[in-house]
């Protein structure tokens, strides 16, 4: 399917972009240096509340980025690369989640929307735009917590959607 091709293209471009990013925090995202420092700080088993820049608040608001990045730092990956890798993985997982949700919705739809050329092209176009929208693509490649936040928000809504859909099926059976 073309949607899987978009995911693969996004993955390939993310890998290529990773090797072309500067070795210092990007001008697009100066905060990634702070997250990298925090990942290193936590990776060295220092207490989060003693982090010199923003204290425990930054750790608490960015745990889903910092914890995996600090693990990568502990196994020998540079702290900046670690936060970038984690953010990239979250960005790719978000795209996979969106495509999976779209396919589930249309697979269970009573109307055969995916076989209508206009709808199929529209969905593919929207997924392509979402996957390569510059702001989305950049923030999910740089070491920022926006990529992780986006993933967890979408994952939460997918869970709510599945609960609603599952509960609706049970009600129809009972």
C-alpha cells in the first residue's frame, strides 16, 4: 500500500537527516541542548531535582524523552544523539499510529471509501503532508519533547476511540 511506502520513506529520510544534523544543538531547536544535558545528567545517576538548569520540573515534563535518552547515553551514545534518536523514534511511531488508525477505521467502515479513487488519493495526500510537514518532521527529528508529547496525545485518543468502538460493539450484541 502507498501508506506503508510513506512510512518507509519517512523512516529513510529520518535516518539520512540524522547523519546530517550538526553535532551541536540546532538553531531550529536550541532547547535540545538542555534536554541532552538533562539526559546526560540522569544517565550519570544524578538526582533530577539537582539539575542545574531547570531542576526537577524539566525532568517531570519530559520524562518520556529523557528516560529512554538517558538509557541510550548509558550504553555509550552521545547525549545529543540520544535525545534525537528517541524523538525520531517517537515521530515515526506517531506516523505508524496514524496510518494504523486510518486503516482500522476504513477497514471497519460500512461504506467502501478506500476504493473510491478520490477518497483514496485524499487520504494518501493527507498522510503524506502529515508525514513530511516541515514543522512536524523537524520537531520529531530534533531532540525535543514535542514529538513525544504528540505521540502520547494521539495514543490516548486512539485508546479512547478503541474503548468507545469496543463498548459500542458490546452494546449492539447485548
